[in-house]
C-alpha cells in the first residue's frame, strides 16, 4: 500500500525522470530519489547532480539504496535496460513495494517484468506514457494497467498526474502504446514522403498541410480514424489504381515511393474482400468493428490467415 505522500524512486534520471520529478516536487511530493548508472567524477555526473538539485531529487549511489528508500519505484531507463532493471529490482523489493515501468517496450516484456515483481508480493504498474514530460512534466497523459494500476492512480492523481486506468493485466497499456506508435511512426514516415515529394515538385509544404487538414475539419476528432477506414474500405478498388498512378508519378520526381507502395498493397489487400458487397447487411462503414468482423468471417471461409 502506498502512503498518501509516497517516497518515489526513479531508476534512470534522464529527460523523463528529471521533468516528472520537477513537476511532482512542485505538486507536493516530499521525497524523490533517483538512481542512475555510476558516473562518479565525470562531467556527466556533474550535470546529473545539477539537474537533481534543480528538481529537488536526492541521487543515491546504488539500486539497493533506491529500492530501500522508495515505496514507489519508477523505471525510466530505456527499452534495452527495462527488463534487466525489473529483474534487479525484483531481487530487492519487499511485498509492500510498487514497481512502475514506463519504458517503451513490447507487451511481453511488461508481462515478464510484472511476473517477476509480483512473485515477490509487490505490485506492478505498466505505464504507457502518451504525452511528453518535457512539455507538461508529471501531468503527461498516461495509460496504466497491471495489478497496481488502480492504487497508483488513486494516490498519484492527487498530485495532478493525468492517469487513465485500464482494468487489465500488465502489457495492455503497452499494447495501446504500440498501436499508437503504428499510427504515429506511420504518420512520421508518410509526412517525410509527402514533404520530399512536394520539394521535388516545387510545391510549398505549407499549402499541402492546410489542404490535408481541411479534409476532416468537419469530422469530430473521435470519428476521424473511422472516417478514413470507412472511405478506404468503400473505395478500395478505385483507390488502389489511383495510388499506383501516384507511385509512378513519384518515381518520375526521383523518389522511391516506399510509403505509397505499401499503401497500394494495403488497399489492394482490402479490395480482394469486396467489402462493398456486404454494406448494409452486417457491415456499416462508420463502424470499424463491423468491417473487421466481416473480414474475419470472409477470411475463415476463404482460408485467409493474415489480413
Ligand atoms: N522522453 C519522453 O518523452 C518519453 C515518452 C514516452 C516514453 N518514454 C520512455 O521513457 C524511458 C526514459 O526516457 P528518457 O527520455 O528519459 O530517456 P533518457 O533521457 O535517455 O534517460 C534514460 C536514463 O536512464 C539511465 N539508464 C539507462 N540504462 C540504465 C541502467 N541499466 N541502469 C541505470 N540507469 C540507466 C540513463 O543513463 P545513461 O545516460 O548513463 O545512459 C539515463 O539517465 C524510455 O524507455 C523511453 O522510451 C520517454
């Protein structure tokens, strides 16, 4: 059980650890500790100490000491170090402890870490950090799952943390993050491809940004993805042909249209289901769930494994 003003220990004191600590301290958390790799004497260490002082955080020299001092341990290292830290903390943590992992790792890693921590009687919180602490400190939106999620939310919301609890096992919050990343990383790659094409075609990118955002300006935010999915499904045959033409146009500009080639593949994969024939029966274009249920059904009938 966390106390009402829990002692918090960050493993890793980089961008996230620093900005979250600054906000939490200002919001009234009394004791925050941080452990990071031993850098005694180096310039990096001096910088760390300066940041710790700014944030009001006490640096501790060992992980043992961090775990001993903290009720809530937050792992903010990196994807490579996340499981190693969970294993080490599991050797040290007591049954009353709570371990929260906010690293961007795949769901299986969060599940493995949770099992190790829970085997010691401690609780585990899988944190998917959605917003950036460098912008909004500890108020960055986060999704949490795992057996410690509700208690974590109950205690830490009082300090202004913006927490959405998923009543689900560890790994589910990480799954949300992975899904978001499919979209965000895809958008990044696509934006680069559009901007590169605009540059080659001598069209200012500012014009395009405005035109693209106009497409959905009358669609409520929460319906935007369903809008694009529905339109893609309805016109998959036609759009596949159009995208193939654009692929050739881009090659003419001297661009390898990586994202557009993938788009043509995705649309033509959807087109083979002829989903437009099912509209009105049990498929409703504005309801993505109904689209994918019909795809599953067709997939089973035709023996299609991967959609
Ligand atoms: N930055 C964001 O806005 C954001 C958003 C969502 C999720 N995340 C996730 O949050 C985690 C932390 O991100 P960050 O931006 O704070 O990274 P960062 O600035 O690179 O900081 C990571 C910190 O962890 C330390 N560290 C790494 N491995 C360690 C180990 N094995 N033992 C002890 N300390 C270790 C690093 O020390 P060294 O300097 O010695 O390597 C550094 O102090 C990452 O998993 C990231 O994917 C970040």
